[in-house]
């Protein structure tokens, strides 16, 4: 059944009210109407099987048939710090990252980021990214969308206080440890903070600063990956090794 988001406050006495763009999608695109069934999920992690009861131009009223709390979130926590790539690659990273169970995506401006997003320039982009994350959450069946943070500078990324977290920064040049070696030294890790650079990767100064801040400098093999490929790949590898991708 089609799956849609509903704010928990719009459900009362087993009646739900669907508003916004989903009304148009349900009625005009999917051509569903009174008597048809949909799946809803809210901002508290609950999922509902519902049947359309009444419809109008602006809202749909549904009867809640079943309420349950699914367990589709990853058992591990992954924060992806993503150096801003050229658009629209960030859209792909957010969509696929959501499907792969990332907990948070933290975009940042780095030395080689094109473009750089600051303050007002970033607002519309962040709103778009959050919408992409929500749509991907609907599709993949997750309980919650990942948090998409507003862009910050690289130096601010390094000051984030994360205890009991395996911190990695990916670097394609010589001197970086093999990813497998880092994982073998941390077999019980369940919290990860991963930094992936934009096109062109990180500068040596950024790598040095990250290392001084406690990040393991690691590579993913002999081939150089595009930024979006590296992000999707590292999330997949971590979920396979430590999480629920099996």
C-alpha cells in the first residue's frame, strides 16, 4: 500500500487528517478515493493502516484500522558529514543515505567545496534536502527520516563532541589506513561519524586537522571514488559489517 507521513497531532479518536501535497498525490496521481487503503507513519515512529473515509480538495479524512510500532531503524548510529558537492549530487546522497539507514547528514563547506552555502543561501537547499529525506523515508519504510542539518564550516565539524564514536575521514592518498584495519581494531563499534569530501577531496591541511581532532584517516581501496559514490559505499560497508545490511 502507498505510504505517507502524517503529524501525530492530526490523529485523534482513530481518525486521521491528511493535508498538504500528499492530498494531491493520493487523489490525482494515485487516483485513490473513499474506501481505498493507505499506510501512514508519524513523527513518533508509529505506523498506521488506514482507509479513506472522506475527501475534499484540501484534505483527506481516514479511519485508522491498525496502529503498530515497526522496527526498521538501524541498530547502529551513523552520522555522515558530507563536504558539499556540486548540485544535484547532494540530492542523491541524501536519498540513498536515507535508504541505507543514516541517522544524520551534516553538510559542510570545505576548502574544495563548490558551491559554498552560508546562512540565507542554505535555507532553501536544506528545506529541499529534508523533503527528499522524507520522501525516501516513505519509500524505504523507515520509522523516521534522518536529520538534515544546516551547512557549517569544516572547522565546526571537528569540534562536535561525540563520545564512544568511531570517527573516520576518507582520504584517497597514501598514508591513509585501510578501512578494514580500522574496523578490525574497533569490532564492537555502534556509533560512527564519517567525513566524506567534495569533488577533489580534502586538502592536506584538513586531513591534518581532522587527525588531530581524533579522526581515523582511512581509504576505501586503490580506486578513486566520486564523492557521492564514496558516501553511499561507506554507508553500505558499515551497515554490512556492523548493522543490519545482510
